[in-house]
C-alpha cells in the first residue's frame, strides 16, 4: 500500500518557512537626528533688549509771537528748511494799521517836544533881565521834559508796533527738517500756540524706556543698537541721559543714547538697544532655553558624547546650575567647554540613545530633498 506525500509536505513546508524567517536579522533602527549647540563659556553675557525710536536731540516748536488769521503756509512735513526761511504768514492788516497809528503818535509827540524845548529856551533868555518870573521858567522847563518823555515813549510804542508787524511772518529759528505741522491756511491761531516742529538732523539719539528693576544694570553696561531697517548693521551707543524720575503712566525711566561715533539716523525709525554686561563672578555659558530639561526636579541638559571623529554620538543626561535667563537663552555652568548639548527634542531623549550629529542630519535632508 503506497503512502501519499501531499499531507506530509503541507506540514513540512510551513515549518521550514517559519524557521527560515526566524533566522533573518531585524533591520537596524535609523539614527535620530538632533539639533545641538556648542557650550562656550567666554561668550556668556547678561543681555537685555529695549525697543526705542530715533529722535533729534534738538527739536523746536515754532510759534507766532502774535495772534491772527493764517494767510500762507510755506512748508510741509518732511521738508528741510534753513534758519531764517519763511514758514507761514498771518494777515497783517490790523498790525499795519497799528504801526501807522503809532508812527503818527510819534510824529505828534516829537513835534510837541521840539516846541516845548523852544519855549523853554526863549523863557530862559528872558529870565535874565527879569521879564519872566521864576515860576514861569520852571513851568516851561517841566513842560519841555514832559514832552521829551512823551516823545521817547511813543518811539518805544512805534518800535513795538513794528516788531508785532514783523512777527506776522514766522521764520525758522534753526535749520532742520519739519516733523509736524499743526495748522492750516485760514485758521485763526493764538499768540504762542505751537505751529511747526523742526528737528535738527545733526544730532540724532535713540530714546528707550527702562523698567525700574533694570535700572541698576542699565547704568553699568555697554550698549549696542541697530535699526529695524538694517538689523545686520549694529553700532555702539553711549548713554547721554537717564531720567531721574519715572513716567507717571508707564512707571519707566526714559533713557537717551547717542551713537558713539557721529552718524546719521533716520528720524522716527525703530531701533533696538541691546545692553550687555559680563556675568559678575560667575563662570557661565549661554545655551538655548529649549535645551533645558529636568532630572529628579533639578535642571539638566542632554550632552552628546561623540565616538572619535564619527558624526554619531550617544546622549547622556547631565545636571547643570542655572545662573540666569535671557529672552531665548539660559546661563548655565556644568557642561564641559566645547561640548554639544541637545537644543531641540529633549523630551524624546533617553540615556544611551545614539543620535546623528548635524552634519549627518544635513546629508539625510539633502538626499530626501533631491528625491
């Protein structure tokens, strides 16, 4: 009797396939790419940033010295003017009439003074032979002195009237650029009312507000600044003035800083002031704030231990001491100088985990992008 091989093969083949599958090695897990930052102790500085504006150190509010109706406006905002240029003109009809009236009064007073002086001299000559009494001579002398004083008073009034007529033309008291115009033609303005602002472009300065808790640090620091329109062109600035009193609304102290070397700055531009000072009596390094994690409730960082010159490393958790915080950085001590700390994805790290350093990560990203 012959035995069929079909049932036997149906059992043996699956077992052989299972055994062959068990003998295959599992695929190697790909290295995790990490972002790192180098630990540098020589670059640790306390920094604070303040946003300010560029203004002129000397800015004048021009105003008419008399009131009246505006007939002409000669300037606009942004226009450059020189000292003595005409800015605006008032209706001078009334002032011309007042000047003419004062002139007529001066002529009349001068004529009376000459007549009184002539009478005094005549009576003084007659007094010699006794034709005129002493009292009459004294009256003539008094009348002459009064007429002379009146003539001098009317001369001053005429001068004032001419000055007020001259004040109907508003002229620039300094050279600069017009930053504000607060009136229109046809408007009636009062004497001394601010009309036009002129800023001197020759001495720009940056104005920033400093909180009270930064005040002591701000005074003993070095300063750098840059404009929002040119963030890559930083320049040194020096503190020119720090207000001794806080502003009533913001409770901040106004600081005025000028460029260390003279340079032109666009008025009204936004500027960033960076205040730097070395960390006092502390050997600390600045690392990204995202690199900080915790180990048993204490601050720690993940350090990458490299194997020789290979672009592969193993992460290790290391406790650190925190000395201070910045906007996006933390001042720490503990990590070795020149070491690499993981600055992104610290929550996914584990002791002994092998990672790819930035050079390998960049190669992988480049290959994926080319595909």
